[in-house]
C-alpha cells in the first residue's frame, strides 16, 4: 500500500477517531506493512515513529489479554448532532485561569478601560492593546494569564482585532448631494447633444529609477531594486496628468518633468484637444470638464481659470464648462477609477527605470471594455506661483452657475 493510499484512508477515518484510536489504527497499518511500515505510516499520518511503536506494543498487550465477556448495554436514542468520542471525563484537565483566579476578568476589564485615557505629561503612557502587554500588566498585578489565555478571554468579552474604519460621507459639505446631481444632469445634457466630456486630474508623482513598485507580477526572477526610495536618488520625478474621454472611453496622458501647475494642466488639455478632441468632435463649440476641487485644477485657482480662458477658450473658440467634485470625493472622478487605476494595475510590481518604460506601460494599458491610452512626454519647465493680477482676473469671461456657483462655472471666448 502506498503512502498516498494510507493518507487517504487516515483522512477519511480521522474525524471519527480520538488520539488513542488514531495511534492504534496507525500501529495496525504499520504491522500489516511489515519491515519499514512504521516510517511509511509516519510519513502518511504525521504521527511520529515513537507513537506508532508505542501503539504496536499496546496492540500486542491487547491481543495477549483475555477477552472480557460481552455485556449488552441498552441502546441509546440516536443524537441529532454527532459528537466525537471523549477519552477524558467531563471536567477533567487543568482548571481555567479565570476559575482559579476569580479576579482575573475584573482586572482585565479595568486594564482595557485604563488604556483609553492617560496623562501624556505624567508617568502613565499610552499602551497598545497587545496580548503581550496585557499579559505583562496582569502579571504585575499578581494575575497569571498567558497571551493565549488573554486572547481567549478577550474573544469571550466580544473583543477582536479590528482596523480603523472610515466614516461614511464627509461632514462640512452640505451641498455634496446637490453637486453630484447637477454633474449628472450636465453629463446627460452633453451626452444627448454629442458634445465632448472629459475628466482630468494629476496622478501620483512617480520616482524614475530602480525603486520598488507595489504589486506582484508573474516572472522567473524578481527585479532587484534599491532598499530605500529617496527622491534624491531618482533620475527624475515624473508628473502624469491624465485626460479621460468619458464618452469614447479613451485616455490621454502627458508626463511632465517639472511641477504640477495650472499652466501644465491646461497645456495638457490643449494638447488633447489638438490631437484628439477637435478631430473626434468635429465642429463642437462646447466642452465639459470634470475635475477635483484641489490641486493644479482647483476651483479657487485664478491661474487655472486664466489659462483656460487664454489657451483654450479664446484660441479654439470653445465654451468650457467646469464642474469640480466636492472635497473628499475624488474617487468618483471618472479619470481616477477608469484610467489611473488601470495604469497602476498594468505596471504593478515592475520598477519604472526610465521615462520610456513608464510611457510604454501607460500606452499598453487596455481593458476588456475597450480602453485605449495615448501618452507623451512634456519636458517644458513650469514655474510655481503664477501670479494673476486683478486686471487679468477681471478679463476672464466667467459665468458662475446658479447651483453651487463656487464649483460650477462656464468660461466663454472673449468677443
């Protein structure tokens, strides 16, 4: 009999046997195999050879002992739930720690209450609720409880390991629902009129070089990367700005090597319109932009609005409507979950050693729904802190909307 056959039989009978019956069954199988049977059965059942040898000796004693007379016992009523055979009497074994020490539970509850308060200026320090720390502090109060005992008591008291839980929604933005409803209505209007709708945002900055990239990838040998990810050791810092065409399910990413400024963001939109927008939406005179409320395309940035006026609206005679998502709601921006997330999945586990490799991963991003992405490099230098005078601000042909006027506005070409 092969070890696999023995293991199959053992796994089938194991739920119905206690530890003594397992030992006797293994010993009987070893006797049947003969020479080398103990090693074979041990490898198949994970029982040691010493246990099997002791079982063989017990079997020999049972065979040599006289057979006791058979006593007919009254038949028991079958139980609805099968229970394994007990070899210890109920109540046997060592007593539980809380039984030997009735004050243990009270002391543990007091420690848990004390941990949520303390004086940072005094000797009392904040203590993390770890099993080791709780066991140590119980021992200092003359209560013996190992870490396994503390774990069992905490579970009985309905404690468990939990991570921080984020609050649902965000307080301090009463017009959140109204803004989402207004964005949905504008998207429907532009879609029915076959006008372009784009979602824009800046992706996380990436260090170019031998740096670890989160994620795993199928390969024969993992790429070796630097132990630390210091920006000073990087070849450069890449700033990807994405434009996602909501209607056509197409992405357009410009990777900059300078700062993430409003001028850089608007230049990316301008390049998208020159390369894709004016061809795909021939004759369109309106454009809807969905953006976050902060960053280089923030709703309060005068430089963002001035660059839209001069470089997009006036140059291409476009009426641009901009809708900013409320604070903390960037995950609903389509460019985040339809473009950036797919790019991150595509290069997960692979270091971005050069800008060419990074652009290749972006261009190679596809989905089953037909996403296609174009990517280009922008080596221009963009300076921070672009100043907008009151005179320049007054020349912006901006009309705020009646709903959430601070986040919804239309910039029209100057006459």
